[in-house]
């Protein structure tokens, strides 16, 4: 057992005696561990212990203010519906001084939550049932936070889904070229620049008042939904670090980007990358059904655009991190972020070629 982790765990109000800590490998940003305790009355209980990445999240206190507020709201919704809030919402564990953050002498910030048992996340969907379940989970999340005042939340990462500013950051990274990689990625940079004019569409519509500002998750990958091991249903949306004011189209678009790809997010063989139209429709159907009429006709109409835009933005972010020396996303091999970037850009190409098909699917739901 890592003695540092044992010492950190001692600052939280866990029940029982710690006997094991294991790393949790999923996720690109924070360092996560499953801490197992022997309960006083017998049996064991696990908790999630996380170190917050302060390079990404500059204000852990504000981050946790958001998460405290949203988890309390979600738990109240689950309880009023007769559900189990310990499985259908995140349960934060308080520190010994009754806060939600422990800061080490070295300046690291740690938090903890109850580990939700009997459910797991998936990097890629194994079947359409999982896709529909994930879509319903994200749609249900959007519906449950629909009455939470967005202005109460901090922007944990300013301009997170501001695609034009993401493009500006890419061009700035290319000019600085701190690790001498810009020359080898000129085709990828040009691909993004050629699509610059379309990056401001959603932002302009929001500014004009045509798209409502909502509380949104902003990182709706498939692996941010826990699927029940028995029923296969999506029981809880996790990783609430980027919950803040935004557009519903950011969430639905990013969910489609990450789920309707026929290949993994970091697939180096681009011939395997394409839009799975059946998965696309399944996720849209699940999301809209669970959202319960929350989205406006214009929001629904713009789903194909949002899917392309969020895919392009994600590719830009991966490429920017590659140029900056892999500071944001955790990498597991040389050029990992470049592989991720190229996969996203290839998916954009395929979406552009199948735009009519994507719009035809959405028309059925917009008119229903």
C-alpha cells in the first residue's frame, strides 16, 4: 500500500479500516484510486479517491462548489422519484474537518466519493442497447438539471466549448512550437483552419437568444456513464468536473462524437474510422426520449451540426495538446494525442460526407 495514499485517506470520513488502494486507469485528467475499507459490521466498502489535476482545474474550490451544488440537486431529484441516490447520483465523502477537499502540505487537492458498485463504464459500446442506455442517461441528466439556475455555477474551464477560441489556441501553439512538432502536422492544422467559418454558429445563435443557456455536463463520453451490470441501464452520469453553463448541443454533440465512431478515440488506422448511423440514431432517440421535451425544435434541428462541430473541436484540442507537449491529456505512447486528433478529423470528414443522412434522421424527431 502506498503510505502517501493511506495518509491522504485518513483525512476523509471513511467508514472502517483501510486495507487496499488500487489505481483506477480510466480517465485522461485526474489521478483516481479505489480505496477499500473493512466495514465495522463486516464486509467491505469501496470509495473513489481522486487527486485533482490543477494544471487543468486552476480553482479546485470553485470546482467542488459546483459539484456539491449539482450532486445535492440530483440526489433530491432521485429521492423524489423514489430512486436510490447512492447509486443514481454521486455521493461526496466529507473530510475530517467537514469540507469536501483535502489539501496536502505539497499543495495537491484530493476529494472522495462513494464507489458505485455493480456498475461499470465502457470505452466503446458493445451493442445498441448500451448506446440507448447511455443516451437515456445523458438525456435524463439534462432533464434533472433543467431547473437548476445556470448562473449559480462557476466556469471551471473558461470557454471550454468556445470552438473559435480553441482554434485560436491551436494556431498560437503552432506559432510557439515549443516541442518542434508543428512542421509535421501542417495538414491537420490546415484542415481545422479551412472550417473556421463554421466554428462560431452555435455561439452566435446563443448570443442572439436563439439557443437557451443551460446547465450542461460538457464531457459526455460513453465512459462517463455507469451502466448497471444486471440491467444494462445507465444509472449514473459521472465526472462532473466540467458541469457549468453551456448549450445542450455541446452535450448531445459530444456524446455522438464519442459513441457513434466505429473505431476507438485513438485508433491509428484511419480506414476503420467512420460514423455509425445506426448508433447515431439510437443515441439521439434515447437522449430525446429521456430529456422529456426539454429541447427546442431548433436545438433538435442543429444536432448534426453539433456532432460535427464537437468532433472538430475535440480534434483541435488533441492537436493543441500535442503541440504543447502533452500537458492536458494523459498519453500512453508517442504521438498519442496526434493519433487522437487524426481520428477526430477523419470522423469529421465522414460526417461531412453523410450530412444528408444525419439530417434525415433528425428530421424524424424534429417533426414528431
